[in-house]
C-alpha cells in the first residue's frame, strides 16, 4: 500500500507500507492491503506502520484519513 502523510509545512512520510494502525474518532483501526475506501477523522495519538518489515511510529495531533481504491492511503495531519 502507498502511504502519504502530509502536514501544512512538509511531507512527513511517503512510501510503501504493509500495515497502518491509528486512532480515529470511532476507535483504533488497522488498515491492510485492499481495504475498503474510507474517510475518517484521526484523533491525537500514536500511529504505527510497517515499512520494509520494520515497525515505525509517529505522533500526530489529529487530522483526516482517506483510504482510496487501489491501496492508496493519505493522511492530512494537523
């Protein structure tokens, strides 16, 4: 899956990931390959993703998540 995380100032991450776990307004979710399209608010907290077999994490103060068809994920971070 292609994950892109953007803030107003800069691109925080762009790359291929195997999993993405993050806090949303309806609870914590995990996005896997071929996930259904989704738009959700991201709440303050830690997001984690697996990139090249290594688990990485990033703290966000909130934002918006969009899971697009074709396994593309975009997060617009506050």
